[in-house]
């Protein structure tokens, strides 16, 4: 409750609420609605909750539009499980409060200390929805609302709220993590890949998104052929992270071990990519020669037809790093033998 007291007066209330109560009650002049609310706050600090409600009511008798007292009444009603009364006071406060977004965030903190976690989530959700509906929401209240929906497994409702925040520098990393987790729960297989690649188009920090998808493909879907692409894209998104490079190299080695006896063009293709991503360019080039001479692979036509189509058309074939350079050198109109990696600032 002290959040709604003027900042310069908060230290005195917190330091000695008993003395502040006596000072106000001994004042000869009539107490204003602000004075009465400060008395309510002092009693709140002392956990004398009946007096909290009484002085909030008195403040509202002085001024029906005294917003802090409406928040105070609402909090007391929530703590007393008088939910209809709590809703009425909170709704009035939101309508009157120009800073409703900030107030709602502080209200959330108090609810979590006053109610059980399921109740705090239920009523916290309701309170934040009221802010949204009043058109007074902020990015911070939207983020808190999305997190509560996530905690309640209401993933479809949380997604658009999180997606609207991906360009906030201070929230982008956490928002991306939430969205990645949600997508893994909502989708699977090719649909997960497609939806995640769509998300990657708008997310500034893509490395964790690609890394998480690579892990899912490697361990849950058993698609090593896809996992190495996503680990590669993760490395391209954040070349300074050694953990991403390690994950890529380990996935490449696992795929190479699984394809010890290639017999189909797909086998040679996967081995070429695994060696290329791992850094064994000379070995990858030998597999490229087989694909070019035995199976007539050509750039870009042979790769545009590969699945998942979105992965190749929108990402891998637009790559400006190692992959696209190798494919164009090895499978272009004039294939290059003994190709060397050109120096790049990846």
C-alpha cells in the first residue's frame, strides 16, 4: 500500500508508523483524504488490518475519487476473500488512475503475498485484463499478463502478447525463451519447424530459438539431419558463443557416425553437410563430387526442392556464410575443385 504514498513521505511512515499515527491523530486540523490514507498505510505496516479498511473508507468519504484508498480497499477485500467487493474497488481505481499500469504491477506483488498461488494467478490475471481493457496497459503489464497465462498453460492466449514484445531490448531474450517453450508444446514435427522459422523472422535474438529447435530435433525427433542445420543457424546468429559451436560439432559427429555406410544420395548429402559444418571441408568436398557427378546435383535447383522447404528457401539458401558459399562453389555452373574457405567476419 505504501506505493501510493508520496515518495518523500514514505521513509517517515516506514521508520516509525506508531509515531506517525500519533502525529496525525493529534493534529488539530481536519485530516484530508491523503492523511487518512497514510494512517491506513501505517496500520497496514503494523498488520492491524481492521483499521486499514476503516481509514480507507474514511478517506473515500472525504473524496470518492481517492485512487490510493480504492486500491487499499481492494487489497483488503482480496485478502479477506471478499472478491466481489475487491473487484468493484479495483475497477473504479483503474478507471480513475492515470498510472494504472504501474499500479497494477505493484498490486500483483501484494496479491502474491496475500493469496495462495492459484488464487494469486487467478485474480492477478483478472486485474491485468482490466488494465488491458481500459487501454492503459504498458509493455510491462502485458509481459506480466503473458507470464500468468503461460503459468496457467493458456499458451494460445499468451503467444500474441509475447510476440508483441520481441523487439523490447530488455525483454527480448526472456520473451524468446517463453515463445520457444510454448511452440514446443503446441506443435510438433514439420509444423514445429515451420512455426518456429516464422517466429525467427521477427525475433531479433535468434540464436536460442535455433538452438532449442536443434535440441528438439536431435533428442526428441531423432532428426540429426535437421538438428545440424539449426545448430549451424544458431552459430551464425551468435558466433561468439562457444557452447553453440560445441553443440553443432557434437551433432555433426553423431550424424557422421550414424551414416557409416552411405548408399543413397540422401546419405551422401547428409555426410557432406555434417563434414562441412564440422569444418572438414576437404572431406565434404569429396561427398559433393559424388553428388554432382553421380546424382547430378546442381545449385540452386537441387536444394530449392529440399524439405522443409521454408528452411531451405528462406534460410539456408539465403545464408551468407559457409554453407551457401560451399554449395555455389561445388554445384554451380562451373564447379570449383579444392575450394578454400574465404576469410569472413562471421
